[in-house]
C-alpha cells in the first residue's frame, strides 16, 4: 500500500525508476553480506530488494493492463510476464554456473561430510560477482526508463469522481477473492521452486547433486516462459477465466502425480507444473483489477501485497520435515483448487453502468 501511495504522488514512470534504484542498493548489500559474512546483513539486503520489487510490481502490472483495450489486458500482461519468466529461466543457469558451480557445497552429494569454516567462507563469497552484475544491470535499466518517453499515468490522471471513489474497494468481488487467490497461488509457486532442488536430488527421484538439479530448475522456469507466451496467444481467443480454470486443473493433476509417483515420472511431473503456473499470476491480477477504474492503484497495491503469501512456504517446509518433501506437495495441489474456484466463480463481476463509464487509466482518451 505505501507503493500505491507513492505512485499516486510521483507517477508510474518515476516509481519504476525508484524501484530499480532500491533493488540496486539491496544487491550491493548482498555483496557486503558476503564479504563479512553476515546473515543479518543478508536479511536486511533481501528486505531492501523485496521493497524495490514490490514497487516495480505495483507500478508495472496495472500500467501494462491499462495501455490498451481492457478485453486483452490478460493477454498483454501474460506476454510481458513471459519475459519475466525468461529471466527466471536463465537465473538457475546463471546461479548454477557462477555460484553453485564455483562452490564446494554445490558440487557434493547430500550425504557428504560437513564443510569446514574456510570452505563455508569461500562459498559465501562466491555470490559477490553475480550480485555486482545484477546491480550494474539494474542501474542501466533505471537510466533507460528515466529517459524513455512513456504515457503519463498516476499523478497525471487527476482525481476520481466522488461517487466512484467512495465505493468500498471490497465490494468488488473479483478483487475480494482475487487477493486471497494471489496469496494462495504464491504459496504454490514459491513452494515448488523452493523445494525443487531438494526434491529432485533425492535418490528415489533424480539422485542428482544440487548443481545438476539447478539445470532441471531451468526447465521448470522455462516451462513458465513457454506457458506465458502460449497463454498470451490463447487468451486472445479464449476468455481469461476459462484459461485460468484449465491451468488450475492441469496443475492440480500434475502435483498429485508428484506427491505419489517416484523416479523420473515424479521429477518430470514437478517440472511440468511450470507450464500450468505460467498464466496464473498475471491472469489473476488482471481479473482482480477489472472494473476498478480510478481505484486501480489501490487494488493493485492489495494484490501485490498478497504476494506475501509466498512467505507461508514455511508451512510446506513444516510438512516436509514431518511427512517428507514429496507429500508436502499435497499442499500445492490444494492451493490449485482455490485458483480453480476463483476462475469459475470468484472473478465474476456484475455489469454496472458506472463501470462502463469509468475514466481511462492513462492520460489520454482510451476506449472503455
């Protein structure tokens, strides 16, 4: 919500630049943490990075949804998020080569002897070069966006009509159920990626080292990239809620297979969930802000705040500790069922005259 208020004050373009700058500062904090090393500095640096990411999410997602016809908003956001997935597809290779591949802990089997203090220090310092590269990239991107000519939004829009602005945000059913949908979906997405390497490294599943498993994590995120490009194409022909329902059913099925199968079948079923998860976040987001008009920034802030649901991956960790990593994915399957509920009923909105007459989000005339 602070990000939404900042956007209303400075506009979307400046908010994007500020968000990138905050992220760059956080990545430099990670370099400092590795040099000492200090877990407390790691936590502070991750918090700063997360603040920057939050500001970018609150600014960029509604911006993409607004700069075009509302009917194709889900397709546009899925297309943009496909490039997000392209980055996360390369990240395991980037981290696997520059961090795991150059560290002692990344090249030993799970039952190896504990590392010495010297080896742990060397492994910690292996993250310095990657974070310096990321920091430089963020600074360059901030400069490019600051100098770009983008449509005015946020501070340039003017005040909302009194009657519309006074309408309670939570009376929009698609938003009221969309916030928990994002919250619950993030438990599933973060849980899969968080436990992926531990799961496929198990002797009964893939019997891999962590460095080898990182290459298969590349395929998980690659599936999300392919799924988002495909989703952007499909949702120009199929209603967004129909596509979301199909994805939820597919994700639930493959997570049940992951929870009970063994060997390559379990590993590849977990990898395949990326294809189904691909469209979920951008589609839930655009369905959640549909019809909000001048309340879009506030609604966007609530939806992005729901990303905090990913922190509840600790629940899946608790299940994994007590009942095994494999059976912990039953929680993921349960999360997919709520997404299915949202697609079939929770995202529906009532047609209202005031929604048809809502003011455009951008600073020029747009088709409602």
